[in-house]
C-alpha cells in the first residue's frame, strides 16, 4: 500500500463521507472509492460499514487508522529530515593545488558568508587524484586546472589562468622579455609532479614549441618550488597568481620566451550521473558568478 492509500483512508475517516474526502483531497469520488476498495482487498477485511448511505468505521478500520496516522507522520518526519539535511548538507570539494592555493580560500569565505548553513569539506591534490576521487564518489565537485581523462566527468569553464617562466632575481634571465628559445638549453627546471595540471600544461606547450627541457627537481608543493627557484636552484613555470606577491617583492623574477605561452582554464568538474543537490547547485553557480565578478573587477 502506498502513502496515497493511507492519505485517502484517513481523509474518509476524518469526514466519514467519501464525497467530502474527495473534495478535501481535490480528487474524484471514484478515485477515493477505488483506493478504499484496494485497501480492503489487500487486507481482506472491511474497514467501513455502509448503512443507510452512511459510513461507520469497523474495528479493523479503527486499528488501521491508528497505523495509517503513524505512517503518515513518519512520511512527514522523513520529508522534514531530508529537507533539513539538504539545507545543511555537506559539500565535498576537491581542488587541484593551484586552485586551492590561489583561488579557493577567498572563494570559500565569500560562499560561506552567502550560505552559512552549508557545510564544506575540502581535499587538495593534483588533478589526476581529484579526478579519481570524483569517479569513486569520494568528492562531489572538483575545481581543477589540469585535463580530465575520462568522459564520465562533465566540465564547465570556471576561470582563466596564465603560467609564467620564473627564475631567481639573480639569474641572467630575470626580467628579460622575448628570450630566444635556445637560451633555455641546458637550464634545469623545478617542476610539479606527474599528474599535476601545471606539469602537463608545461610539457604539452614545450613539446608544441619543439623546445627541449631537463627536469632537475620534482615537487608536489608549490611553496617548495618557489623557495628553490628563489635560491637559484633552477627555473620553473607556475601560475602567475601563485607568484604575484613574490615577483612584486623581488623574491622571484619573471621572464618571457619568444613563441612560448602557457594559457589555460580552471574548470568545475563533476560526474555526469551525479545528482546535484540544491547545495551543490548553489556552489556551482556561485563559482561561475564569482569568476565573472573577478574578471569584471580587473577591467
């Protein structure tokens, strides 16, 4: 028996009249009669006596009414609980390292001011790891900088980003513009680990430019890379957002190489079969609006 059967049954009991019960439920009288017949057929007993065109509740009907009201209250409790869960649901966010470092903290602060009842947990890792966590339903949504390898995840452009060549202020390349690509020959690069979106963008762009490179140090931490480069242990390519303060304070220096540019887009990723709750939709839309607002504020 369904919730609808119990709603109709209790309405008939409250009115002791099928016509009035139909009006209160905004359904036809025939629908009410059919539901009562189905109940009586299901349990093999009569719940109403029909005498002189009036209804009288039988003892079986009285027993069922107690259960029916209890069942309907449980349905109401379930709905209230689920709505409360939805309103206070936790969102499991994954972010690749550059996004987590340069974008996510301010974004999350702004989001929690707008939606204080939505709880958030955050996992920071490289793009490949975030992709796997999304596939395993260990995360609800990801903000990534690298490329996704599976078609099971959907992606939405979120924010543009630009990578830059970085060296120590004491390096001969410091502040140089349009260096000849051949100048990079023999230079050591300090790079992110395999699986990092920054690492893949660097490798893909360098290959497209037919520019060889050599890696002297592999790190999964952007701060380690910046510190090593500042000590003149090698060059790197990193998000401009991640080194803006270092360059401004002259702890690091940027330079450009003719014909080699690193442009990419941060993206929102989620599984194509993921049910997007109201909380998730709020976060997704907030991210998109936040990125547009950020672009406008820089104009």
